[in-house]
C-alpha cells in the first residue's frame, strides 16, 4: 500500500499535465479535421492511424508536435517511477511490499514472537537450518531494520488475533513464544492454541511458577532459559571438579 501511495504522489503532477495536454490535442484535432473526441483521442495514442494523404499540412505539423509531446511525457513518467523505486523511501516501501507478499505465500512455517536475546538466537538457528519462519516484533525501528535485511517480519502485538492471523498462524506448523514477559507469553499461547489447535507451541517462561500454567494453557514445550543455563553450568562444574574427575577416571579404568 505504501509504495502505491508513493507512486501516486510522485506521478500526480505528470498525469495531471498529460490529461490537460490530451484535452488540448483533442480540441485542436477536432477543429482541424472535424473529428469526434474519441477519434481525436485515438490519434493521440496511435499516430500511425492518421492518413497523411487525406489531412491538412497543419494537421501533419501538429501530429509531429503531439508525438514529441507524448514521448516527453513517457520519459517524465519513467523518471518519476525510477526515482520513486530507487530513492530511500521507495526502496523501503518496495521491500515492505515484497516482505508482505512473501508472508502471505508462506506455508508450514514457524512463527517467532519476540526478537530479544533468545529470539535472535532462535532466528539464527532457523536460518541455518533453512526452516521458514515469520517474526513478530513490536518495535518499529527494529522492524524496519529487519525488513531491510530481508527477514520476514510483521510489526505488531502478538497478543492480538489479527496479528497472528497475518503471520499465518492458521497455516503454520508451530509458534515459538520467547517474549521476556511470562503473562504475555501465557496469553499468546492461549490465543495461538485457539486459532490453530494443531500448531506446536514452544513457550518461554521466566519463572517456574508460570511454567506449569503455560503447559496447562496448551504449550507443547516450555523453556526456562535461566533454569536450562543453570543445569548446563552444573554439568560443566561436575565435569571439571577434581574429585569427580578422578572418580570418573577410575570408573573408566575399571
């Protein structure tokens, strides 16, 4: 939509001037040759239809003027179109249109809600594995940067039904909710489940007390990054603790 508005703004003046030019040409042709307005308009767009053997010299001269004028308007419009497409706002509008079109065509994808620390890691992993996804992000500045980088993204609040529908929740394989707010994650989980009961839902929880509530709301998997990080750290400590290393070495010798 934005690129259409940009085109209309840039092409407004050339189109108005061309319309006035056509009216003048129709009036002159009608006066010189007594043509109907439709026939005169046809001569403007199809100068080869003029029978040079049956028209006045003045008509021939005016027809050459019309031909040059139409050609000049074509160049003017082409210049405006190219400037609109390749100027900064035009490029942004074009990339936004391509982004929206790609999302509309997407099927069997994952929806990622949130582009924080966890969301960025998830997006990087999906790119690496070539799994199609749509990102939902509320921040307008970040949204524009992501569109510029070619990341399929929608700006909006994932708690809203229309935003999830635009992201293709009904066509999606699943949704990954990794916003840094347990209440929002719970609400999005419930909403996504109501819109697509078959979608696999992976939800982040910041606290243990929310984890069970999120599971009960329909999440297939609940991830607690801090808890998972603690478990991994504990395994590393166990691996490198001197007494435990000696015990593991003795067990291997036996």
